[in-house]
C-alpha cells in the first residue's frame, strides 16, 4: 500500500514509449493564437528529472515550445517573493469553478480575481511585477534563467505579437479590473508584459529543470540556489493543485494526483514533492484547454508508480 | 527542507494546549439548524491518531458532536464502492467556486452537481444509496460502524428532525435536480436519508479513528479491514483536497496543506496520507462556514510539523 | 400619422383568414406538461371584442383551451385588490431578462421574484391568495367568473394533475423562496392552488371578454362591474407590457406594441386601452415559449390597424 | 375613466411649482464622471411641449446640462435609419434585467447586447455609426441639430475627456464584444465617439423639442421634417418603454406609464404619443441611477393628467 521506495524510471519510460502509440488523440490545437497553429500537432515530448539528478526523456523532449500559462507559476513565484502576504489582498487562492477567462466571477467579486492562474489573476501578478521591477521584461527573463542556471530561455516575440492582435478578452479583463482599482499601471504596458510572459519557450528538459525547485522545498538541487522559502513552495504547490488546470483541476487531481500547471501550447508541468518534476508536451488540447495526450500520459505514470501525493 | 522523520506529537499537543488559549475566536455558531445552537460554543477538542496507533488528545475530545457534512465523505466512500466509475456520470469532481448550496451552477450545468461534497452532490449520493441499499438508514450506519469497528456511532434524530423543518434550500436543490432527471427516488425519502446522514455524532477520537483508512490506502490499520481500494482512497483524498471546505478549499490547502472535510457542527477531519488522521472540534464558524479555531489549530500543527502534502 | 379613427374590423378579419393560411408554423407544442400534448397542434382561433361590444371571431374561437400563464394576470388583479401597494414588498415589477423559471435571479435577489408573471412571482401571488381567501380554489374561480359574468369558466383537474406530477422546477422555486421567508403557507397547498390556477380553460371569445376590463379602466363595459381601479388597471397593463412574454417582452412590444400575456397552452391575450381586447390561440410555440402563429397574427393586426400604443 | 380630453397644462405647472418644493430629495449626484460633480445638485428644470406647439416651463429649464445616455436614443434613431432591420443582428430589443453596464449577460449571450440603451448596446450603435458616417462626430451632431432645427446643440469636450479618463468599464465592454466579433472598428475610435455622444448638452426646452418627433409619428411638427418612419417611431418608443431606465424600467412604466429615457446627468425625456414630449432635469440620482426628483415629478404629472399610455 505504500509507494514503492524504488521506482524504475527507465522501465517506466520504455512503457511510456509504447503507451503513447496507443492513445487515440482526439484533441485539437488551440486556434485563438494564430501562431500556435503553425506547430506540428503530432509532436510529443516528455522529460522527468529527480531531485538527485536522474533524468529520463522521450520523444521531442529537446524541442522548444511555447509554455504559455505555465509561466504564470514563475511570475507568481517572483511576485510572492516581492510582495509577501500582501499579494493576497489583490488576488485570491480559490479555484475558479468556471472557464478560464470568465468575466462573471470577476465582476461579482469586485475586480479581485479568484487565483493567480486564471488570466485575470495573472494580469494582476503582471501589474505587480511591472510596478516592482526596474526593467520588467528583462528582469523577469533573467529571474527565469537564474532559477535553472539556463541562459538559453527566451521570449518569442512572434508569439507575443500574435497574441496581442487577438487579445481582446484579456483587454476586457484588465480594463474591468482597472475600473475596480485593482490595476496600478498603464494597461498597454501590463498587457505587453503579459503577452511576453506567455510567449516564453522551453524544451521539456528545460521545463522540468526549471520547476525542480518546487519539488525540493524552494531550492534548485542542481545549483543549491534558493528560489523561495519552503513555506512559499508548499503554498505555490497547493495553488497549482487547486487551480492549475482551469476548470479541470479536480479531474487532474483525481486522476494524476500531483500539483501541476498546463498551458495552451500543449505543455504540462507536474511536481512530486521530495521526488521529481516532470514536463510533457503534446499540442492537441481537450475541451477544457489542457493537453489531451499529456494528461493521459501523466495519469499512466502516476498510476504505474503510485506516485500521487494523496 | 525535508519533513522531520520523527514528529514529537506529545510535545506538539502540549504546545497546542497553550496555542488554543491565545486564539481570539471571532466565529459564530451555525444558526440555521436550531438544534445546533444548543451546543456550548466554547467546546474545543482534538484527537490525532497515527497509522501505527499512537493517539494524542486534548480538550473535549471524548464528547460527541454532530459531524454534519463530514459524513458526506463516508457516503461518497460507500457509493463509490457500489457504483464504481459510473458514479461520475451523475456528479462531478470539480471545485464549486461558489457558496455551498448555490443553485446557480446547478442550473447552468443541467442538474449535475460539481462535486459530492456540495449539498446538491451529497443529495445525489444519497439518492444512489437509497436505490442501492435494502434498508438505507440502517445499512449505512452499519457501514460507518464497521469501518472503525465502533458500534457506538449513531444518528441523532433530534438534529435530523430540526434540519428537516428548515431544509427548504435542500428541498429546492433536490427538486431542481429531479426536474433534470438526476434524482431517481421519491424526494421525501432521499431528504430523510440525507438529514439523518448529516446527524451522525462522533467524538474527536471516534472521528479520527473512523477516517484513518484514508491515511492507510483504504485499510483500517487497527483492524486490517479493507474499506476501499488504494486507488479510490487517493481519489477520495483528492476530492477532499479540492472540495472539502466549500468556498475555502484553496485557503485550507494553502494554509493547512492536507486533504480534509469540515462540517457546520464545527468539526474538521484532515488526513496525512501514510501518517495520521486528525479530528478537531470547535463550534464557532468563520464566514465561509468552517470552524474558525479548528482551521487555526490545524494551520499551527502543519506549520509546526511541516506536514503539508505539498 | 394618426391611427385611423375608424377601423374596419370585419375587413381585417377577412384578411386574417387569408393571412393565417400563409404562415408556415415552425413552432412546437409544449411538451413538459403531458396533457397539453393531447391538443391538436393545428387549432387556430381568434376573437376581438371592443369596449362598445363589437365582436369579431375566426377559426376555433369557441373551443376551450388551457389558458395557463394568462391566468396569472387574473391572480395578480385579485391580489392587488386585496394587498394594495403592500404587494410590492414581496414581488417586483421589473422584467426578468432571463428564461421564465430561472432560479439564478431569485437567489441573487434573496427570494423576491422580479415580477408577478414569472413562475416564482406567480407562486408568491398564489401564496397571498391562499392566505387571504377563505376557500382559495373556489373563491378564485368565482372571482374569475364574476369578471365576465360567465359561470362556464372552470379549472381542468386533469391538466392540474398532469402539471403536479412534473412540476419539480416549480417545487424548487417555492422551496427556495420559503428558505428566504417569502412563502407563508404550506408548500403543497400553494402548489396545488398554482397548478389549478394554470389549468383554467376558456375559449378565445371568453378570454377576450374576461380581459376587456383592462381596456376600459378596470370596469367590464358589458356589465358595468368594477373589477379594479383605473390606476391599478394602468399598472397591470404596464406590467403586462414589460413582463408578459417571458424573455420576449421586448420583441412583443416592438412588433405588436400592446400590453399582453401569453401561456404555454398557445393562448395570447392583448389589450388596446380604450379600444379592445383580443385573444388568439394556436398551440405551437416558438423557442421562447410563446405561440408562434399567435404572435405573427397579432403583429399583422396591429401593423394593419396601426393600433400600437406607442 | 377616459383621460381628460383637455389638459390644463398651465394649472398643472403651477401645481408642479409647489409640488417640487415638498419633495425631500434623497438622491446623490453621479460621482464616477468627475466633471458631473461640478454641477449644482439643486438645479431643477422642466419643459413640456405639445405637438400643437404649446410650451410650458418651470425652473432652470433654459440651462444646458449633460444629457448623457439620453443621446443613445438619437444614436439609435440614426443607426436604425441607416441599417434598417439588419440592426437587430447586432443588438437585441429585450430588457436587460441587471445593472446598466454588467458584463455577465454580454458574456452569456456571446457579445450581443440585450438592447441599444445599455452601455454595451450603445457601443455597438456607435460602432455602426463610425462605419457608416463619413465624419462621425461632425455628421452626428449635424443630425441632432437638424431634428429640432437647433444649431446651438453641441458636445462638451470637457465632459467627454473626463469620461474617457475613467471609462475602464466601457473599455472592458467593447473589448469583450470585439473578442466576439461584434465590433468592426478600432476600439479607441469607437470609444471616442461614444464619450462625445454622451457629452451632448441641451436645456430642458431644447431636449423636449428635440424629442417631439417621437410623439408625432417620426415627424417634427414644428418643421415638418421627417426624422424616421411612423413604424420605426413606434419601435423606438417601445424600446424606451422596456429599456429606457436601466434596471428600473418596470418601476417607471408602472408609475409614470410613458416611454422615456434617463441619463446620469439627471435628465429624463418622456413621450406621450400623439400628445407631448416632456424633459425634466434634476441632478441627484436614486440608487438605480435615475433622477430621483425627475421620476417623482413625472409620476405626479401623469397621475394628475391620467396621461399614461396604459
């Protein structure tokens, strides 16, 4: 009944290689950001890295993709360090219970978004970073690079521009919050920062390394760099567990049982505290906007390894 | 950064004894069920039991109280065993994102409640048990007793009657679901079963023992009785984590970091998988309907012992 | 630009006889009340009666049908007489802006229905009549008969029973309002009265005569019987104009331009103050639940006669 | 029971002069547009003009004020002429049933506003005018001037600028509609036109004359200039009746019984078809955003003259 003390990841990844073939991927690539449609929808990559630096890869795990909303976790991490508990005066920690960019709840709750991972909440986080950072875009990407000691991480300006041209719903959200006094900075500036944030690109391997600090009490075990305190680490993981998958957080907790975060680029990161981080990428999304195959594979892995946190 | 391998629970409970004094309890006893107002609002009890049968108590831990919604977890456990995955055709696993008995979402989602712990969802679970059990009230309490080998657990008919007289919102919920075809049985019968379910009484000690199977892969370690499979155990814990505290599930995950469930009688149960279960009772509730002092004490304990699952 | 002083109703009705043929009726008979499905969906009747007792009929105008929600206007009329302005403490006068039996708004507004013509509002009116009348069902039908000096008007118990068996949404509404303290009487009693109210049967001719008092300042011109004051007459007409057609009140005002009320039995009554009342019956309903052909014919008539009140 | 054929307006206005004194005005000036706070809140003016050119004034009836949302009726009139029935593909004719700039319903109904008088609907109308007019701001004010042959009507750029600085909720609305494809033009251009539209200034006398065409089948009786067809006139009046007072349209229909439109500057215009138009101005607003004293005075007048259309 206890989880196996020893997990044979090598054998597991061999099984995944086979399992992936059998999944009939009925998802569809996100269409609302034109540039994302350029990506080959059949890409599939996965990378797992343990806190003692074992690494397992499969498929297109060394190919860059747009991590999109996954970067909201990194923005939250930095804003939490800068604002401490004051952060929660401007954004909540509760699941949203509705689609990922609904205005209804925001209006009902007077401009305070339910959590930092719905678009409205991420926009508030961006507003905080724009206020706090001297050179927001530059400083933020430097923070991201430092976490995993990886200078090769960058924004994709083509993607950022593409989102800006169609981002009317985000513009509606930020204007609504500004009307309630929950946005300090100029709207164009915050939106520009937000669209760049979402355009960050990583490979599965880079993504897994980038998020390993959340499996190790806030410290990157590879570099001993302390990103956040242990207490904040737990809280970030808790928010991912409850709010990381839009209106499918319950489903993910139920079937995968790890804190995680998805992006419309088809990426998913998941964390097993004290054990590992795992990144998957498969562009076709299910109806709730999460990678169809990515969720299936993670369910396969955690069922196989009994590695749910529950 | 790792949790202490050894937790000195005895020292911890001595600290709790002091900490409890210092909490200025600003909560208020639930008023909508007249009988609950009879309870002394200053009661406080706590009991922790580990999977290797260590037991720690403090305060009024041997006094019976109305566990109310906490019993929804037990009803779910039995219904899950009886229906298997078919269960999820009639109730979801997503957080509700709104107050605990709101009709809005239910109407929007055509009579399918978001999860088994909001009132609507628990009513569907009750409908299933009424369909499946020969003698529902009798069979259910027998199931509850068997879990912890405790024949002293019982309904409180006075509380059940009191709820029935004021339960118009629950009657609205079940009628609405019946209009959508998601209730099979006679409404009065299901409501009667539901109000009895919520009237179950336990002491903190009994409650902790009753729920220990969720910390031990579905098996009661004291009796080796297998209540549910390990997979279902994880899923029940996951649902508690995401939906166990009405519109405060995020707050509880964030601050306490354990799967748990509260009741308007002032009780809370929380589970640390592979380690312990802990029951707290303090009747005054915060604005979201969860025990004010109970949440504070659990936050104190998990911060102290670093025992969050995240 | 002025409406014609003289309207040649006879010629008009000849035209209607032709126009009715050309309407391709794409509506569907209400299916949620089983008994209503028994009615021949191709029935069509119309009757116009002027305040100086000219009468014009066409089609099945002497056949009884279930007037359903149209009777809510009569219930309001009596409750307004009995309660005077106190009535408006328990029900509003604003359009509902959503489907006709939505619970959302009711919950948002703490159990006060938006107006007396949505189901929730009519249930409050019924609760008032149950409180005020000695023998509610008997006294109410006597009031209805007296208005048009017509002893042949009656309930249809078959229809009332049919609705009772499927009326779970109405049961949800009344329970919700009772939870907010806006229902005084026993729920079963009020629902029984409500379902009987909705089961009233009239022919088009009877219906037009019954409502003529609203075109003549509250007095039935045929009998000189004063039903309500002139001020209340205007107010009842105003509420019909704004709330008489569920979520299509705007469309009806826009195209027909008269105060009116529809029922799911396919009937519509409309009033031209100082001129006439007109009743139409055609069972097939449009998507908003109003008689498809009935609305078309009334639009034809008011366009032809320029008899909009606007 | 019939309305008096002859109304002694002179006597009526003498009575009004007295009645106005006795009203305890508990309203508050609109605060969200800073410039509106500059206005003396105790101003009161009223002007009635009949279709046969009788004129009755009282108080500050020759002082210009910001007519705000009242100008939405004029924008609708022009857009209706330009688009004909196609207009209704982009905006509805139903009452909104919620506060005047709520995003909820707009999101629920996929970017189609409920009617042309809520802010969202007026923004769609503005988008149409921006598409259709060569020089929108200039052409529109020329249209307004032509209606009443009054070259002295103008925008107030100070007010328009003031609104622009705080108009985040309108920016949210228009971005949301653009995300649904219901806005054709550049957002900044449409908002600029909208804020100018709302900044139009008139005196009560000018306002009554400007709207007299709606009491005379679409023709200004003073100049014989045909503004719109008789059919459209009725439809515009119908929309005013159902949607002219935000969430208080029922109350206004109920108590005043005339089609009308209010603005947050404290102005109200009301129309008695075939008889007169009447403009009132009193800056203090009730909780629904309509002139407190203005509504009281209009209720007094229509009760006195029995001039409800119902």
